[in-house]
């Protein structure tokens, strides 16, 4: 497949992720949207890594592939922290909807 | 291999931070959560060692050409050391705030220090790298620790809500920034900022062939930074998180975390667009980035100040004031000239001092009145002059009136703006300072111009002492500006020269 196809898939995933984050009222869906955005970036990194791997002076495309591995770890760490925080919110408010946690306002 | 071993002394401060972090973890486990104050004292001592190492490094970097890049990705230069020193200083102040917070538990809070040190280590890497992978890792280390810190008071609904809002906005902006970085990698074939500016597929070459993808990538990355330093339109999380988080954590987020974001932003823009002898395409794009920053700066300071006018909670008011201050710093950056960047660095240093002091004051009175409402301060001004008089100094400095460091910083920004064709922005800043006078002096009015109230004041002499020291520094650096100015000059100079 050509580079353009990968970039198109990744752009679509990015857009779906952003729309999910903006429209969903349940925080678990919002976190899923964030994961989609992170994985969109990952597809880009791997695809560009393969592209530059075939070019002279591209360093074998290793930078992109390394970045993708680190992004997977980042996404896992972020999900762990975020879910712990959501659990805490659920215990405090008995709900996982951001609109029902509204102690802080003007 | 020997090359790597020879490079190790250059990252001695980072190694010391890591060792300290592990020591704090082990000691906390050995104490089994009893008497966490001991962990706090250990943290303070360790931070002292890190500061000593950093001061040694600053001295070594004084000779020309001493700045270097180690491990191919960490820049050891005065710019990074400057921010690391201030980070250690503010971390020490925050640890002190935790130790002196009368409302905080005495036991089982060892993780507090662990998370603060983790965030500090993230800042260390974030401010000293031109490699976007390491930048991202440092940023996430800082962010993940900050999310947990914001929700540290587990039973507290406000703390839980603050952490949730922080993690959602933070995750979104990290994703957007990462996507921008992936595009930058696709465009240039490298994740190193220096190579991006000059490599075989340099940004300059790509500007001329296809400006749109480059613009999209850079705007996405800038959005990630804008969230970290709470610039309009990425500021929505700031008031809620600052209000809900425990006050020492708020002071950390407002001071160390925000300044680290600015440091990384300065390096990102500087490496790409402030290159000596850059060709026309880069300069043209740099000018456009400058114009974008100028507009964001005007919006940020105006919105921050106007929103601060109608707040009744001190923490919320200081949150909006910190948004406004981000606008002032951006103004220095927007000049895209060394003089403006010096002013921005100077203002950041001023910002450290006066905001730490102001949050110390909030902490002091929270444990007296149990709330951070401005109304609850009524008539308490004469009760604790050792704290209220320093607070007046901080407020004078935040407004930007002499003889304080805030005035000097604003004056430098104003001059830099006028000199570099941003007269309109300088005028906007001057008007904004007048607006800020109104809300800052509501605190003074509540303290001193109301009927004296009867209330017993618990003794908090250590906290009062640290606030007093910060106030003395605020005035001292305002009157005697040469050393701080020289440090800022040396830092920006090392950024321009670059390393390796």
C-alpha cells in the first residue's frame, strides 16, 4: 500500500477520535476517543518510519518506529492513571458523567 | 560505551533526582506510612544536593563552547540549567508548603513527595531536549504525576473533579500534540529540532514546496504547548483544576509546570525559527508564528484579566491571573528577537517568585478560615502582619508596580514590544495592568479596609517566614536587577547558539 493510504486512515482515526471526545457525555467514551487520537499518531509514525527506512539518509526509519513503541507505553500509562481517577470520581459522585460532577464553577 | 560513561557527569542532576526519587519510595515503604514528614525532610535535603549540582553545572557552562549535547538528545546549556534551578527552587517551596500545611494529614502521604519529584524529573528532561521523543516523554511524566497530584485528596469531591477535568483535557492535548509531531516527522524525516531546521528535508525546504501540511503540523504542536501554559483558547481547565486541587499542588501547577511548558515552547520555536543566518523562507514563517503568538497573547491577557474581575475565590482568581501572566510572557516571545525573549525569561523568573508567595498566603489563610474566599479575609490584615504585608508586596508585583520584580519584568516586556514593532500589544498590556489592579486590590481592601475581626490565629511562624523570604526576594530583584538580567541573557544566548 502507498504512504497516502496509511496517512488517510490515520487522519480519519484522528477525526473520529476528536469527534468522540467532543460529543460523548460519558467519560469512558472520552477516554476511548483519546486512545484513538494517540493511535492515529502511531499509524503515522510507523508508516512514515517505513517510508523513510527506504530512503538514503532516513536513518532506517528507526526514529518513527521507536516513537511508536514509546507512544504505546505512554497510552497505557495514561489509561492507567485516567481510569484510577475515573474510579475515584465514581466513588465521589456515583456517576461517570462529567456533567454531573459540577462542584467547581464560577 | 566509554563515550556514554564520559557523558554521565553531564546529567548528574538528573541522576541525583532519580536516586532521590527511589530513596523516597524506599524510605516511605520502610516507614510503613507512619510520619510522612520524615520523607518530606529527606526530599528537601535531596533537592538541596540537586541544586548544588546544578549550580556547579551553571558555573562550568560559563566558558564559551561549554554547552554540549549528550547521548545525542540532551542539551546541557545555560537555558536548561536556568529552568532546572528554578524548578528545584519551586519544588522545595512546594514541599515546604506540604510540610507546613496544617490541614494536611501527618501520616500516609509519602507519595505526595514521590509524585512531586517525578513531575520535577519530567520537567528536567522536558526543558533540556531538542528531541521531540524525549520532550514528549518528559511532558507526559510531568502530566501523569500532575493528574494524580490534582486528585490527591481522595475523599474530597472537588479534588476528584479537578483531577478528572485535568486528565481529560491533558489527554486530549497530548494526543493532538503527538499527532502534530507525527506529521512533523513525516514532513522532515527526523524528530530532532536541530536537524528539522537544517537537515536534508529541512522545514525551510518544505515551506516553499507545500506550506499547508507544515502549518497544520506546527499549529497542532503549538496547541499542545498552549494547553500546558494555559493560553486562550486552551485555558478552560485552568480555573477548575487550580481551585479543586490541594493548594500546594496548585502552586506547583501554576509555577513550575507552567514555566516548564514555556521553556519547552521557547526551545521549540527558537530551534526552528530563531536560527542565525536563516534563509528567507524560515524568517518569513518565523514572522508569521510571531504574529500568531502576538494575537494569542493579546486574547490571553485580556480574557484572563476580565474573568479574574468577578471571582470570589482566591485560588480561582489567581488561576485567571496566571492565564493573564501567560499572555504577558507570550508577548515577549512574539517579538521573535533576543531582547523580547530575554524579557520573557525575566518575567518568568519574576512570576516564580510572586506567585509562589501569593499561593503561600492562600495556604496560610486557608488553615485559619477554612476557605479561600476573599470575603473570609475581612478585617484580618492587622492580625498577621508578617504575612499580610508580604502579600501586599506580591500583589503590587503582580500588578506591575515599582519597586518590585514584577514592575521590572513588565517594563522590559513593554520596551521590547515597542522596539520590535508591537506597540499595539504593549498598549494592550499596559491597559490590562490597570484592569488587574482592581481585582488584586480587592484582597488588600478585604484585609485592611474592613472592620477588624475577632479571630484567634494559630501560630504558623515557619510558613510566615518562608512567605516573608519570598517577599524580600521579590523586592530585592526588583531593585537590583543586574544579576537576574545577566542570567537571562546568558540563557537566551545559549539557546541561540544551540548545542552540538
